[in-house]
C-alpha cells in the first residue's frame, strides 16, 4: 500500500513538472542552460611618443660654422635643435627650395655629418596662420619633405630622417596683435623649419662580411 501511494506521488510530481514545462513553451534543447562566455576587453596598444623639449628649454650656442643670419643652433646633453626661417628656404606659398638657400643648408649639412654624425634627425615643418588649417598643414608637409629630399641627395641616409608637419598649430609668436591687426614679425617667426637631432642615439654600424678571426 505504501509503495502504491509513493508511486502515485512520484507520478503526480512528474506530471505537474511536465505540464509546467509544456506551458512555458520551451523545448528540451532550450531548457538546457547555455554556457555564458564573458567578453574580454583588449586594451588598445599605447605607443609612447618621444618627448621633444621646447626651444626655450635648450640653451642657444654659438657655432662658428653657421654664418647665415636667421639660423639658430641650440644644444643640451640630449638634443640639438637647428632652427631656420622658412623665408630663407622658400618663396611665398612655395615648397621649392630657392638656390640662394643652398649656402645655409650646406652649413647645416656639415653639422649633421660632422658634429652630429650618425644621430637620428627629425625635421619639423611649421607655417603661420594665413590660409586655412588644411592648406597650411599640407604646405608644411610639402616644405619639410623638400628639405628631407635635399639632405638625402647630399648623402644622408633616408632612414636617418623623420619628417613631421604641424602647419599653424604650434606658433612661437602671435600671428596677430592684441587689437586683432596683422603681426608680420610674429608670422615670420612661425614660418620655420626645425631640425631636431637626438644626440643619445646613434645608428648601428653596418655588419662586416668575412670571417672574424678575433673570436676564440
């Protein structure tokens, strides 16, 4: 008798559970819980940029080899900075180096292959604020690439030179006066090419071929 009652109870529970499951409309396949796979957040790679000091933070030095007015040389233990006005190199709104600028570039070239031999070079191009931001960015890019091509033609390895174009975004003087009028002197200072040399880094010497008899 007890066994009969127990069977009835078990049957009733199974029937109630089945009815509830059927009422919910879920199939056996859906009833089985699916594994939850958490999404993994992959952080974006952060590429550190070289910290370039501003010109006032590097003391200006006198280099006898530099004779062209408008070319300034600054130097500390880590960096050398050679600044020359774009007006020395280019005509207004042009990116072709003028022939009368070759003397200034030749003097700078001599520094780069003698005093700063095998050190990485960064060429930074800047403009004043005349024209649109897009146009000035393109002009500074074309001008700094012209300077790079000039040095490469003279024999400096292209891999040693990196170019950066900033357009009007990094002025060193106001382009306008306080009353809003034009400031030609300030704009002239902003039209410039900066040559940064990282003194702490040198190119690795090329590997030599042949047997090295000095090895044990």
